[in-house]
């Protein structure tokens, strides 16, 4: 085209369309590169924290994480997720188009099999973060079409013998050591056996149940237990309710929070008793 020629309307539209395509492609490539770098950073941070092996002391871990979060100008939850990300993918950062926002939801899942199910579908179907969250909330993994749903446990409604608690250690898939708030600034360390379920022993195939409970309790922001019964081994038999939302009150968690025994049953990690 000579210098004195004027673009027709059609030529101008074609030029603008071609340029917009180049801009969009460039932005997509930049986003992909930035996302890959960010995922690698989160994974590396999780690996560095994991080296210190802080998980043995729940109270100490929380304190350290809070101090680190303040220093790094982030929040404790993000650091915890970095550790979870490293543990979920110990061989390295997944080569994936999914973003950190996707993995924030995937990391709430308790087993590798469940996580792989949603991760694969999200990649193949190009799910947004919100579409992934909707699928997880609908529990598509738990109830495929035509498959019988797991038994529903009776959930008590009376608030008597209900206590707030903090996890000290997960012993196995159905036994947890809690620090229980008895009121009046009195706390007690207590071994708790989950109501209504029996998970296999660790040496008898109970690793998945153990890892699920450990992951869920590690992410829980509020935990409520309800118990008034002791088994023959001196452990309190308890209903354990929890929430991953730090804004939920303990009353809301008791009334409608996640029910750990039911979670284990739904995922086939324990049998009802």
C-alpha cells in the first residue's frame, strides 16, 4: 500500500481484528507463563517449609506460620496451602493450564484419587475456578450416575456436651487427639474415637483414611466435638464437626458444618458400626 492510500472501512476492521488477536494471544501466553512461575513458587515455598517438619506440634506450627505470613505480607492459609500443594505433588509442579485458584479448591479434597478425578475433568472440559467449585460441592466424585449413595449417619441436634477443640495429632483414620476447651479457660488433652465409623488400621490398609483425616483437620478453621461416652479403652467417642471457613461460628459448625464421620463413609474410607 502506498503512503497516500487511505484504509477502507473493511481494511481498518481487518487490521484491528488482526491486532486484537495478537494482543489476546500475547496476554494468554503471558498469563500461562506467569501462572507456571507462580505455581512453581508456591510449590518451592511448600517444599522449603516441609523441610522443617513443623507438623508434629500443632500449636507451634500455627505460631510459626503466622509469623512467617506476617513477615512475607501474606496470610497463614496461603502458606498452609503451599505445603499441601507440595505434599500433593511431591514429584514436581504439575504441567497444567489450571491456575492457583483451581488448586486452592483441589487441595481441599482428601485423597489423591478424588483430586485426580476433578483435576482431569477441569483440564479436559476447560472449567473455570467457579465451575470446578460447583462440581466439587455437588460431590460428582461421590455419586456417579446409577451408583448407590453411602449410608447417612444420624446427626445429633442437641447442643449438650458440645465443645470447641483444636487438633494436636491424628492417630489413625478414626482416632484423634484433641485439645478440648472445657470453658472458663480450662483446656484438656483428650483422645477421641469417631462415632459411627471404623477405619482400617494403618498397617491394614488404613493409610488413605489417615491421610484424609490429617488433611481435613489440618485445614479446619473451626472444630466442634460432641461427646458424653467413653469406650473400653478410655477414649471419648465423639461426633466431630468442622469448617474450612474461618468466618463460621462454632454454633454454625455444630448445626451445619462438615461431619467427619460422614465424610469418611461417603469416600469409602471407613465402614459404619
